[in-house]
């Protein structure tokens, strides 16, 4: 084994390259050029030396000759691929079959001998970019898999039962057909759980192990959204230093969720329509198109039909998206679901921070039930988490909720009493509530009820109330 390891003399990425090549003169030329480019290189002349050096050197990339003194490079290639090493195979003229076989075994690329050193550097750069993108997509897939674990639509109201039934029906339409999955449009106010419905739709399909890519059209900068969605080739614009998949391609044969699609600029609406119609995507600066296998789910809190009438949304895209539609109901229309969700979010926060479980007081529960929740489930989750973290009582009280512009007056507290309530019972409830809201300050409670402190004391004694 000949050691031609050269320390880089110029700044550059410290990518470790293992060269397995029996032509020593060629190997030295490659090692010298890699050093000039800033790579770290080791050289082995045989399969056995290459296998041993790989264990010691732990390369990022291998340049592997197919014809070696002790065998074929194809014998070593699977070991490199299993270790996560990118492989570029090098074949002599007339050995194209070996190159094809190498690609099937997992090689990233191949070169024909005699190898041009500048072409070699470009091929290495492409291989590194492809490896980086693969790692990124693998991470994204794992992250989205974790993000979809335990996803569910909570609630027993008729509206939520209908939403779950729609999701199951849409999933069945995909399962029983080999055709292109129809698009789904989810409508609803902000915070109603449109993203949860989209994830459930993905999980209900046969390809639930494939990527779920969430694109927030409202948060992407206008100057970047086209590149993010469609991808770009190197040099497509000033800052495009390399080629990059777009999010449409990154979704592979999984689900692409276009959240707040009503915010998509008109120019990009036309490009998206083209993708939906032809199921092909072209990166910025590219001439080649790539097939699109993903299913599309879109969501909006806007009235897209009204936007079409106003010229702010393309009618053809609206009709293309409006194939299967579902509406997520606002929280104010879901009845007692709000209390079920509040208890769920409280328990979540308590588990996350290791807190003792505490119930909502009767007054707090009624306040939660009566509040309009303009921010829907998202607002409820944040307010309940805040109340759980800040409350110091044995119960979560109305003041812990700190709902804007919301307070339950003593009169409101007895609007929904059990049947058979008496005047004495109602008076006792009013006094107890006034004391709670005043922090057991008798004078303040009396002021709230519009009576004197002496009258307050008299009524407290009559009802057996002790602050």
C-alpha cells in the first residue's frame, strides 16, 4: 500500500477522499489535484488495502477503480455504500456494463478513463451535493414522521365527527384508485386545525411512510418562494451556488401541504397550475423536467371564490384545487369540545413540565365555555398552557386564564344552574363568586354586589359562608 496522503495547502472543505487505484502515476496526479482543491486524500492500490484503509481513514467519498490486482471494485462497493460513503466508480473504455452495475449497487456517479481531472472535481462536487441533499431529506422525513405521531382531531361534536368522516372517505378514494390522487382543499378560520386535518389525511393513506412536506405560503418571502417550491439549478440567480431540489420534488410520492395557498402570488399560481395539470416540474434555470408523484393538499382561511371575483386568485387554479373540499369548524361552533380540548392541553402542559394535575374551577370552566375564542384551537392551547404554568392555586381559576375582555359576572354564573335552584341558593352563589373574584376581600366583594359591608357580613353568616 502506498500512502500519498497530502495535507491541503489552501482553504477548503475537509472532505476525506479514498482513492482505490492501481495505476500509481494516475493516482499521484489525482491526489495532487485534490490537495490543490482542499481535499484530504488517501490512496490504496488493492481491494484489501482499500478495505483496511477505509476502516482507519473513514472517508466521505471513494474513487473506486473497477479493475484491481486482487479483484473487481464491485466487490468493495457495497461495503462503502453500507457505511454511508459516496462512491464514484472509474471504468476503462469498454467497461460500461461495470459502470451500470456499479450504479445499481449504489454508486453516486461514474467516470470513464482516461479521466479529466477538472471533470473529476466537478463530479465530486455533484456527489457531495447529492449526499448532502439526501441527508437533508432523510432528516426531514424522520422529523415529519415524528411530527405526525399521535396526531388526532379531538372532539365529540357533530362538526368534528363529520370532519373525521370526510378524511376517511378521501383516504379511501386514494386507496382504491391507481389514478393521480385528487387534490384536497381544506377551508377554515385561522387556528381551526387545518394542518392537523392535512396530516391525518396523509397518515390515513397507504403511503403514510413517505414525506409530508408542509409549505407555509404566507411566511415564505416573495423573492424566495419560487425557488423554494420549484428548486433551481446552479447559476439560476446570483446566490444560486449549486443545484437544489424544490419542496415539490422533496415531497416525492408523499404529500405536499400548501398552507394558506390564498397568499401565493398570481405569477406562481400559474406555475403551480401547470404542475397540477401536467404532473411535471422544472427547476429555475433548468431545461429538463421531473415527474411529480406527490398528492397535493391545500388550505386557506380566505374566501377563494371571492378572491377569484376580485381578480386576486386564478379561477382555473381554484377549480383545479376545488375537487375535494372540507371545512374545519370554528371552536365557537363545537359546543363542549372546547372543555375537552382545554383539559387535553392542560394535561399536555402538566406532563411536559412535570406539574401536578389540577382541575379547572367551576368558574374557569364556565369562562372557557362562554368565551368566543377568535383564535380558535391555537388560541385555546396557548391560553391554557399559560394558565397551567402561572397558576399557584390547587385549581385553575378564571384570573389565571387572562382572557382578553372576558370576565364572568356573578349573574352570568347562575345563568345555567341545575333545575330547582332557589333564591337563597342563587344568593349564596353570588356571594361565593364575588368573594372568589375579590380574593376573599369582603369589602371589595360587597362593593361588587352593591351592598354594604355590614349587609355582606349578615348574608355570609346566614348562608354559613366563611372567607
